[in-house]
C-alpha cells in the first residue's frame, strides 16, 4: 500500500442538483419542523469495508432507497 498516494490523492465529488433554491429552502423548513422523518428513507447502513459489495448490489434492481456508509 502506498500511504503517500492514499493521503495525497485529490478527490472530486460530483453531485446532481434537481431543486431550485426556493424548493431547497422549503425542504429544509419541512425537515426542521419535523414534518418529514428522513431516517425512514435509510434502508441499510454498511461499513466502509462493505462499500464495494454494496455498490455492486445496487447495480441490480433493488428495494434499497438510501444506503449509508458508516466508518
């Protein structure tokens, strides 16, 4: 394992945005007010060691909604 490579690698995170700013603000207000319980969307939590297997499983049709990765 090349430790220097692992700690010096630059990572770019790309996300997609589907909400306008007013929609985002409305969602934040609803979450803050407790109108919605987003924790119900989490269908599984896996360790970082299980991450490759979890990503591979998501390539197939699944009942998963949101998968959290926990260190």
